[in-house]
């Protein structure tokens, strides 16, 4: 065991010293076998029944037992284990929500109420936000004594991010909780190191806005140092994460080797040859469970293709060249390739055709060929048209209406993507002479400073988040797994576009995330 631990620490040290250009080769050389996965899978199946027996077998009639079950569901979500117990979780919360009034009657523990609120809303049960009125004083403000309960205050802050457009009390709660948590995060108040780190992580990106696998890695480190931890649950979380890691490395190797084996790659500009890791990482943000392994690999390839189109349109193509590419994509006919006006555009078109031919073969095997046409028509072609439109605006100096610019990219999560990405890329866009940027257009249309424009656009992003939360609480025949893909797309944007351009700048948060997910050792 000690030898394995030393080897893990050495791997972490080696990767932290590597240049980004060497990352793909590093992961290709990581050793993992099917037997490693099988062994971990067997260990997981030994521990799972113990967790199920310890927690879900509690009586459903006693209010305290129901509350303990809900607190467990929160732990399962935070530790990345919920997908192992989907049936038990959904049944528990369905029955608990039916008796919610009894559960919350007389309950004045901030942590418990906040966890219940988060758990119910996570699974589509609309627990009213006015439950937090009980924590207000006679002056209508939140009680200052709440700040002494760090655990409760942090969970209160996390609950705020489940708010909808009508949850006005949660807007007040956000301001209150952030003000006091920032004092804690800055060291003005004393707290254990693992709690301090937990607060800092939450303030950077709250759990509800962060992809589940990153939440799991961070929470395992936090939970391990909690005095009231359940060691069986912690063991299952660690085994599960080690299992996920082996899956992820296999997938990443698959995507890297696929890209390296493409003939088209040889004709691409050097600046965009190696985006395999970023593409796979982006896909991981959307769905992290092992059962979606093939979907992650296919989506990573799709992201690589869209990245090529985006780079060519923004950086390498003239308006006529990009028009020729978009025309070819609209026709979707490989024989029309000769109408592309440059080698780069021909290479891009060939890459797209090759990729979707591969997708067609995979989808046929799974009896889902019908879904491919929708991807082509409703996603890829719309994306290509919007890229051409933005290029025309940028190259001709045309200044569109701000709303017109934002609407070209689509609604809801797509709007959020455009706004957050443009805030992050503003300086780089302006320095390179690329004026098609939401922040730039907003400043010009409204005659405001950059700082004022950022504040207004961030409010718009917040409204999008609230609208998405609202949609997730409405009755629907759409399965939870489908809803989660849409929700996780928004989470991906938060991870990629909060303070650091993760997708385009390898040296910062991307390296930190890769080490956490794929390199940093997990000791049982």
C-alpha cells in the first residue's frame, strides 16, 4: 500500500511539472487495465449494500428518521454517489415532500432547513422559499446570530442558488450570506483549515453551479476531515472516485488517439492542433456517470469539430472563405467540398463530414440514427451561421443592437454561454481587433463604462440561472436525466468561464482541475 501511495505522489509531482504541450503524452502513458476497473467495481458492490442498509432502512414514519435520510441524500449528492441510489432517493423525497409541512413545522436549525430545501429542489420538488422567513427578526432582516453557525450559513448560501425569478427572499439571503462568508474566507474569523477551504470553494463557484464530479472531489477532501463523518460512506465515495478516474483516463486516451490518427489534422494550423483534453474536459462537465462513457467520447469529438470551426471563423478565415464553408455545411454534401475557398476551409469541411459519418455508424448500432439529423440541423448548422454573422460584424465594423447580437446564439443556456464567455474574453478580443463581443456592444449601445456593463450582464446571467431553475421545477414528462444534461451545460459554462478562460488557457484552473480529477492520489 505504501509503495502505491508513493507512486501516486510521484505521478502528481511529475504532472505538475509538465508543460501543457506534454499533457496528452502523459495521459497516453498512464497504465490502467480492465482488471483494475473490475476490482474496483467488485469493491463498490460490497460497500453499497452497507450504505443502503445503514441509511435507507431507517423508519419512514418518524420525522427525525426522514430528516436524517434527507441529510444523507445531500451527502450522496455532494460525494458523487447519488447515481448509485437513484430509486431510493426519488422514493424518499417523494414521500417526504408529501409530509413537508410536518417536517418543517418547528424546525429552526438553519443547516437542516437549508439542506432540505436544496434536496427537494434538486429533485424537482418546489419547497417554498418563504421557509427562510423564520430566520428573520422583527426588523425584517436576517438574524445576526446566524453568522455563528458556519455550517448552516454555508448551506444557506448554497440554497440561495436554487432560486427562481419569484424567490425574492433568496436575493436578500445571497447578499447576507456572501457578506459574512467572505469575512470567513478572508481569515477575519477563525475556522478549521478544511472548513475555510470549503467556504472558499463555494464562494468561487457554489455547488449547484459547479459540475458534479468537481463537487465530489472537493467534498471528499472536506468530508474526510469532518469529525462526524461516516467511514463506510467515505470509503464508498473514494472507491467510486477511483473507479471514475480509471474510466476517464480510458476515455481521454481514446479521444487523444482518435485525434492523432486523423489525416486532416496535418493540414490544421499549429495553434489549434491539440484541444483534445479541453474538449473531453468540457464534455465531462455535462455528464460524469460511467454509463455515459460513449456519449462523452462522441461529444468530445463534436466539441473538437466546433472548436475548429470557431477558430477558423474568428482567426483564420476571411468573410468570403467562411461564407464558402458555411455554404458547404448548409448543403451537407461531401462532393461540394471543392467550393471551399481555402485549404483550411476544405480541411474543416472534411473533418466535419468525417466526424458525422462516424457518428452515423455509431448511432445506427444503437438504433438512434433519427437523432443525428436534429444535431446537424438544430445545432451544428445554426452554430455555423452565427459564427459567420459575428465575423461579418467584426470585420465590417457593424455594431448590432446588443439584443440582436445575443439572440444569434440561441436562448437560455446558450445566451449564458455567450455572455459569460464575452466578459472573460473582452480584453483579448479588443486587443486583437475582434469587436464582436457582448460587453463591447452593450457599452456602445447604453453609453456605460466596462464595469457598469459587466454588472448588468452578470445580472442577465443570474436571470438565466433563475429561469433554468424554474423550468426544472415545472411538471414535465421529460426524464430527469435529460433535464440534467441541460442543467449541466449551464454548470459547464460556470466552470469554464468564471475568472479564468479554462478552455483556452491551459496554465491556470484547467491544470488544477486535471490534477484534482486525474492525477491527485485518493488514499483509501
